[in-house]
């Protein structure tokens, strides 16, 4: 028994054996000291400075990685940075600072004030967005600045479309990406965001129509697109994605005299002989007739246009009315005859 | 020619029990039957492939287009069937004007004053105030069917060709008229479809007398009972002519 106790003594502090018999049995005292030393081992781990150095190094290391992934902005702008991860620019190595200014060196602290310093601009004005994009996309910006959208912005209507309205703010996807808002197929929905909004359209100038998407829906282009046949013209194909202009502007792709070139593009109706007759067409305005109302406002038209619209378009209206009456009349009358026929046969059968 | 055709009677079939068989009256020639068959085929294809585009927002519209094999296939089917129907229309007009030797004015499809009277008498009959009118070879309903289809064919074929070759059409007519063609085409097609499915099918399919269908569209023949009831005047005419020819034959002997 004593041998066993000596085993403890070997690697323990000295034990005053004189206490034996006064405070308790020798085994109990050994036991108490043994527990104390085990605890001390634990405390020494926490006090170990090498371990702390390791922890600090690890956190610095993750911080460096975090800085590369815009973790610093991510703390607060979680949603925005998540969107940015789908951005085609993110794949190419751009980060927040490339558009928003400031330094791209980040320390991954909770508030990364070093990012928001220097030439940090925060949220750009709508007027300034073109300046940011034009740093790389010079040709596109040049085209855009000839458009009616840019004219409107210059005239003090900042709601007019700028780069981000069509391409997305943070989630700018590649044009060929089917989820991109500026993809060929998504073009009608993207334009309709503003152009089907009556308040927004009337705020710009009086008379702009909010039924452009609705009238496009009547065309064969949309009907085919809607059913999964993508090789048809959408908004941007006729109205020129960046160089969008009013159809009254002689340099516009939708100006009557330019229509032959617009419709006769290489991938569209190529090889077709267009002449001046084509030029008299305004694609959108015909079909609102199907809703039963003459949408086109004929006031303020040039005499040439007036002559055109008082002609076949009123004819279209009357033709639509004619067929409504004819179909309702003929089908209604003959359905009545069928019902009468049916009852007359019932009567005959009852008699006999 | 007309007299000869109206007394075409099939030989009575004599069954094993040595009873008199049914007498069938020739109503349509094979040529007419064939035209009708082509008409049925192309018309049904055109309705199925065209209506999803007339009502693009309907829930059944994408379903039918997918069943037809996609939008491009739908377009191909519609164009092919449409061209076949244009061919049929041209054949019909060419045959019945230039090939058929019967004098055009003596044809029995032309509307007459009797048809107007029959029309009124039919309505009176439905309200129980008159006898059912007796019809000749074609009743006023059948004449309306024919001329309705004739008008529809002209409208649909002309506007359909304009829509099939819009840029060729633009060389001849203004651009805006090409758009008019879409209105005329779809509205007229809707009218034709409703008329066929409701009125024509009632007359030849659902009507209790012929249900499930009148077999004239397959065989071209009418039974004696049907003939007596539906075309009483023609039946009487045939019987009179048969007696005359019979008397002539007997007197000749």
C-alpha cells in the first residue's frame, strides 16, 4: 500500500507526511493533490502563448482570404454581395471597389473603413452610372448616349433607363445567359418593367403609351417566343438595344424610312424586297383593335401619317366589329335553331 | 345531266331469306366524297394547329402546341394543311365550272325563293304552327352550309396566302392590309370552326335521327327512309321519273 502511494510522490510536489493522522488519512491527502495537479495542467494549456500565436495567425489568414472575397462588404451588404457573386464581372475578378471606388485592400474587420476611403463614391447617381460603365465599355456608352433614354436623363428625368435598368444592378449576367435580364428572350419583360408602368410613362412626357408590351403580345413574334420559339424579333432587335430612339427621329431604326433595313437584317427577313409601302407600317398600333378600342391618338399627326391612319386602321376597326357581329349573329342564330330542332323532335316523340 | 344523276339507284341487294333488300339513293359521287374527306382532314389539322395561336393566353394553348411537337412543327403543319386546302378550293372551282358538264345555272345549290319560304316554315314548324317543309335535293340548311363554307374558303385562303407570303404581298398591297389579313383570317376561322362544330355536327352527327352519324359522307348513299323524310320532293321526282321510264319501256315493247 505504501508503495502505491510513493508512486504518486514521485511526480508530485512534496507532501508533508507529518500531517498524517491530524487532517485525515494519507490516501485522502494524496488524492487531493493528484486532482489539483491535473487541473493545473489544463490551466497551463490556456496560458500557453504558442497556442495563442497559432490562433492569431489563423484568424489573420482567414482575414486575408476574406478580403479577397469582399467579406468586408458582406458583413452589412449580404444581399448585394450574394447577387454580385452571380455577376459576370465577379467571374472576371472585379470587386466592389472597381465600381464604388475606395481601396480594394481590406482587413476583413467588421467595419472596413479602409474600403470606404479615398475615392469611395457609395451609391452612384443615376446620371453617373454611365461614367462608371464607360471606363471599360466605351463603345456601348457612346451608342447609349445617342438614345432617347439618355436625352431624358439629361433633361432632368433620372428615372429614364440607364445601364443598370436593363443589365441589372449587381446581378449583371452575360448577355447569352438565359437568366440575364438583357437576354434576347427576356427583353420584352425587361422593357415592360418601365414601359407598362403608366405612372412612370406619364411622368416622362404626356402622350407616351404604356401598352407597348400589350400590343407586342398581339404580334406573331411574341406568340412564337411565348411558346418557346426563340428565333424571332424582340424589343431590342427592332429598337436597337443601346441606340433606342423615338420612331419620329430620322436616325432611328424604327423611323418609317429605315424600316426596310431594320426588318431586312441578315438574320431576320433577309433577301426580301422592301419598298416604301413597308415604311408606312407602325407595328405596335394595329392590334389594340382586338381589345375593341381605337388606341392610336390621331391628334398631332403629320398629314401623311394622318392619311395613313384614317385609312386601313379604321378599316381594321370596322372589320373587327363586322366579324364580331357576324360571328355572334350566325352562331347565336344557328345555335338557337339547333336547340329548337332538338325540342321539336322531343315533342314529336311524345305525341306518338 | 341533272336528270340522269338524280335517278342513280343502286341495285337492290337480295339477302339469303329471299327478301327485298334496301334501296340506296346515290347522293354524292366519289369525287364529291373525296373532296369532303380532304376538307375534313385539312380543316381539323388547321383548327388544331391554328386555335392555340388565336388564343395564346388560354391554358390549353401551350398544351396543344407541345402535343403537336413544338411551335416550329405547329407552323409547318398549319402551312402544309393550309396549302392542301387552297389546292382543294382551286380543284373544286375548276372541276365544277370547267369539267362538270352540267349547266351552271341549272345546279341545285343556288338559293331560290323556295328556300326563303322553307326557312320561315321551319321556324314555324319549330313552334308547332306548321308542317315540316319538304325539301328537294338540297335543303336551305345544306345550301347555307355550302355557301358558308364557300365564303369561308375564299376568305381564309386569300388571307392565309397573304400571311404565308407577307413580304410578297407587301409588293402588291400596303403593309397595313397585311395586318388586316390577320384579323380577317382568325375571326373568319373562329366563325367557321364554331359553325362546323355546333351546327354542321348537329345536323350530321348528334341529331337523334342520324346519331351517331349519317353514313352519306362515307358511302355517298341515302336509305329510302332517309330519302323520304329528308328529301321528299327529290324522292317523289325520282319515283315519277322511274314510272315514266318504266312506262316508256313497256310502251316501247
